């Protein structure tokens, strides 16, 4: 049985789960709660005998972390601590902490992040995730808790909240609105399709070694400006829609993931080609305007 816990902040959307109950019946349940609330987490884990906790929960938007870091500390640090403690008290065997390559900071023109790369976060968001990772790994060392940490590159795919780069650019292009690009647009990111990321998490859950960190990348390094141009080209929209805006504070220049450890230990590698995955993602946002238009209207966020 899978229990989905979500406090449903602005980015939470129950419409993402349409059809899940019908397909899986009693094997799935939804529980609205705050992972940083010890009483709620204790009640949930008292009611169930979970094999594992997989902590996807996070405030994850860098700009919002700069403007309001308190929310990120609450969910990403305190929430992770509460979950770790509750899982340990209730005999949960495994704990998978979902993290990000942003905890490593910024790369130069060469090289890739490995699991041994030092943590060097640049934003309140990445600092909060680094703190959560260290708490999780400390629980392995101190208590012998079966903790595994996964760190991935930039995700893309269907159902992604429109504040993220790829859905934001797709939607703005569909509306013939200006596409805001930070600085000169030459920051580099590695892109991993959400299905490849999820496959890695499943492999880490069942095959990962406790106390280990596993990096998951898409082997798809792209300059941000080139990603935006690809989206415009696929939508037959002019590049004149691109609008360069003031760069973000502490903007990391380049991320790149070495996932060879996960490939060796978990027999995992990304399957989705970025060009193919981007085209599928664009088609999904075109075909599912009934999903994202009400979301924009409800949240007022974009």
C-alpha cells in the first residue's frame, strides 16, 4: 500500500492524481498533513506499518527561497527531521531522502558532480536541502537507520508546476507572451526525464546500500537559452519572444552529474533522449491546457 502525504501548498494539485484511486483501489490512500508536524506523522505511522518512507516533500523554487527562506527551512529541514525521527520510532525499515544536485553548488566549464563532491550550496533552497541530507546521513551513522540519499539533475516532464523553466516557457510561448531568461541565458543544466528519475528512486529503495548517496543524471547538458530556443522552434514561435531579465542572485553557472556509481551499483541509467522527451512534454502541455489553466487561475502564480 502507498500512502501519499501532502499539505497541499500552492503547487499541490489533487488533479495530478486523477484516476489513481480507480486504478489502484485500496492499495493507495491520500493523507493531507504537514510532514513538519510531529503529532500528525506519529498518528500516521501508528496507524500503518510502513516498509519505507520516501521523502519527496520539499519547497523547491530557488527564487521563492531567496524571498522567503523560512518556508524552506520549515519543510526541507524540520520536516525531514520529523520524518526521520518518526520513522525510527515506528520501526520503518528504509528511508529515502530525495535531494538535488544543487547541494553541490556550481561547476566550471569542465567536470561533473560525483557523490564525493563537497557540498557548497548557493541559495537558501539548496542550503536547506543540504542540511536535510546531512541530517539523514547522520541518522545512519548515529542510529544505524537505513537511510539512502538520492540527488538528481533538473527534472522535466508532464504535470510539472508552471513556475519551472520548461513548462513556464512552453505556456508563455503558447500564449505569445515574453519568455523571461535570466542574465545571458548561458547557464548550463543537465536534464532528466521524471520517469527516469522515478526509476532510479525505485532502484535505490530496493537495491541501494544504507548510508549511500546516489546521483541520477540525464546525460543531457544544455545551455538554458538553447532549451528555450528548442521550445520556440518546436512550437513555431519567433525567438523575438525571448526577454532577457536581471540575473538571479547566486545563480549557479553549471550543473553536470556523474551517475556512474548508480549505474554500477543499481544497474540504472537514463533511457529518455532529451529531444524526444522535450517534444513529448510540449505535446502534453498542449493537450492538457485544462490541467494548467485552472492551476494558474487558482494560484495566481506563474
